[in-house]
C-alpha cells in the first residue's frame, strides 16, 4: 500500500517540476532575469522532474537501491 501512495505523490511532484520549468521559461512575470538564465533554470527543473519520474518508476517497480546505482 505504501508503494501506491509513494507512486501518486511522486507522479504529482514530477508533473509539478515539469510544469514549473515550463512556467519559468515561457512566462515573463515569473522571474525578472535575462532570457538565457530563465531558459537554463527552466530546462534544469524540467530535466530534474524527468529524472525523478524515472527514479520513482524504478523504485515502485521493485528494484533495490543496489540495482539503481
């Protein structure tokens, strides 16, 4: 049962990271810095969200920590 809640929480957080990254890149009111910094920061957040989704999927599928390293 814990894996089920962990999966849903992880899914929500991954979507939130990706959405926040897109928000930073495309909306000018988000952060008042130059465009290249916004794109860099937004892409970094999106990649982190994708990384967390892959990592969470592997953990939910039952792979141990030793297999993930």
